C-alpha cells in the first residue's frame, strides 16, 4: 500500500526551508500532500489562493498534490530550533488524540535553512531587502509586488 504523507503549514510565503522539507519527504513517501492552512491565530500577507499558486509554481516537477484528502497516514512537520518543539509536540499530541492512525514525522531542518522563517522573509521584504537567497523566484516577485502595492 502506498504511504501518503501530508505536510501542513501556513506557507505565507513558501521559503527554501519549506521546499527542502517537501523535497526530502517526497523521497521518503510515495505521495506528499502539501496542505495550505488557514491559521486563525495569524493574519496572512498572502491569500490561500496566492500561497497555493506560489507552492505549485515552486514545486514544479515534484509529485505533490494540493488537497486535504483522506488516505494520508503520515503528517510531516519541520523542526528548526528548540523554540519550534513546544508548539510542534503539542500539535502532534493533539493530532494523535484525534487521529491515532496518522503518525507525525519530524524532519530536522537543513542547517542551511535553520534560521529561516516566513515571518523573517516578510519582514526583510518589507524593508526592501534582497530575499532572493531565501525564497524561490516567483515568491520573490510576489513579495516585491505586495511591497509596491503597499500591502507589505
Ligand atoms: P505553521 O503556521 O503551520 O507553523 P509554517 O508555514 O510557518 O506554518 O511552517 C510549516 C512547517 O514547516 C512547520 O512544521 C515548520 O516548523 C516548518 N518550517 C518552517 N520553516 C522551516 C525551515 N526553514 N526549515 C525547516 N522547516 C521549516
């Protein structure tokens, strides 16, 4: 039976750190569903549609399906510093309590991206900094457009 994993997140916007986790998890599982979530605790910069479109463009060539569908037996999350742990373990335990058939798997961040977050990227772009090292080109363009529109 194929193993289907789901990688959920806000991806506001997707960064090279996220893409690294998507690439590595897609080598481990038959299928990885990247689910773009609405986080009620966060006010997003990009709409869900914009975030999905940017992920689609930057995942070109990978077998990724963007759908919240049943059939996933694995939940993939990335772990950066200790600060991620508290929140992630709480999420994993809650998910396990609700859906024990789904296992949460943590991939340690690539050291190269360990400091990277969507928040830092949005902040840097807000001040007109070059973020081309941190995000795919389509996301860089989208951030510049948001800044020029005065929305960042
Ligand atoms: P959420 O709002 O669900 O935390 P994010 O888009 O910030 O959504 O992150 C989604 C997942 O990707 C989380 O598991 C997070 O820890 C992980 N992640 C974020 N940035 C990185 C990175 N630079 N390297 C590895 N994992 C990351």
